[in-house]
């Protein structure tokens, strides 16, 4: 081990040393330009108004402000969302196929009094009329409805992830600079990856709903196409950055590109591939909720319908279900990564 001695000035020689200035006028100028741009864009996006309204909300909570639009709006929504909807009820008159002798589990028929104001055809005046209405009450009816929709959402996310993996594998091969056949295939693969990644799932779902109609097909394809762009990019970059020594050893004994990729690269990148795929699955579960807002199936359609009807107690139930599913999926992903990686 060679150790280079630290240079020491000769005896009697004066020592001269100084620290370089960490920041120059150029750094200060660039910082001021950056700050000016941030302040300008912040004003355009109403960040100053956001800060003022948030400060007013904090003041309202601690008793320093009389009123706050933020607190007032959130309080109104929070009161409407509590308690979350659990049961469900429907008018018996709207259920022509209902078998009174064979009701759904835990369901019952209740008679309730309904009071309405109706226009009298004789007097042409509004009159209060009371009638008895039969309802089919399901104590856990809405919980079951949300569960079914959440299962459909998970299925959409799983199939979207599967399609993205299948599409990204050939894209990654041709987008890896050290394995693509030529410059044209590399450029085409990289362009395809950029195209898939640049189109948001919501926009893609809008077009696919027009093509395939309302339902999970549009959701699966929208998630699969968009995620294929991300996975293709990540997979290709890991192939390019893999250790070259195992690949060179395989090439030295006559292995072709595919065998070198299979035995020399795949064992190195597989842990990262598993982590990427699990992340995409987790992301697709959340995005499947969003694309459902445009009719692409899943819990998003139910969420939009209830929100449009101002049924915030039902919205609360849906949000709780989404949180539970995302939390459980995160725990599952963490345990799976711990075993496989």
C-alpha cells in the first residue's frame, strides 16, 4: 500500500493558505433569478392567496380569526361525510322482481311515512300529501356494493399491470443501447416509450371509452399502455447499467445476445424489476379509481355518481375502502419484496 506523505513547508518558510469563496456573484445572480421566477409563477398559480387563506384557517382554529372560508367549507363536507354510509334502502315499488319470501341476507322490508308537497289538479295549489312507502332495507348493502366495486378496481389494476409488463419487455430490449440491433430500432423503441409515458391515463381512458364503451376494458388498456412507458424506460436503463463482467464472460464462451441477457443480466436486474412492477401495481390501484371517473369501470364510477348527488356519506365509505385496499397492498408489497429481494 503506497502512502503519499502530506507536503510540509520547509522550516522557516511562511505558510500561506486560504479557502475558496463558496459563492460567487454568479451564484447569487442565478439564485435571485430563480427566486424571481418562483415568485412570478407563484403569483400566477395563486400561491400567495393560498398562503393567506391557509393562515386565516389556522387563525380560525386557534381562535385568532373570526371566519375562514377553508374551515367553513371543510367543516361542511366533514359533517356531511359522517357517519359513513353502511346500509342501503330501495323502494319496493321499484323492484318488480323482488320475492318477498326470499329476501337477500339480513334484508328486511320497512314501511315509512313520506310527506311531499304536490300540485292539486282540482285547486291548482300546492298541498301536503302523506303516503306509506315500503322500502327494502339492507343493513350492509352499501358496504357490499363498495366491496364489489373495489374488487373490480383491483382486477383492473392487476390486468393493467400485466399488460404493461408484457408490452415493456420487448420495448426494454430494443431501448437498451447495448442490446438493440441498430440505431433505428433504438430510436423507435425510445420514441414509443416516450409516447406511452407522455399520455396521462385519464386522457387515454377518455378515448378508449369512446372506442370500447363504458366499462373495465378501457380502464385496463389505459393503465397498461401508460405504465408500459414507465416500465420500458426503467427496464431498459437497468439493462444498460448492469455489470459488464458477467456479460463479457458469457460472450467469451460464445453465448449469444439472448443467452447473455438471460444469464448475465436478468439475475442482476430482477430485484429492481420486481420492485418496479410492485410499485406500478400499487399505482395502478390508485389510478384505477381516477380513470373510473370517466366511465372506465371500478370504484371511480361509483364515487363520481355519489359525489354528483352530494351523498358525501357514501363518498366517505368509498374513501375508507380505497385507503384500506392501498394500505393492505403496501403491506403485501413490502413482505413480498423482503422475501424475493
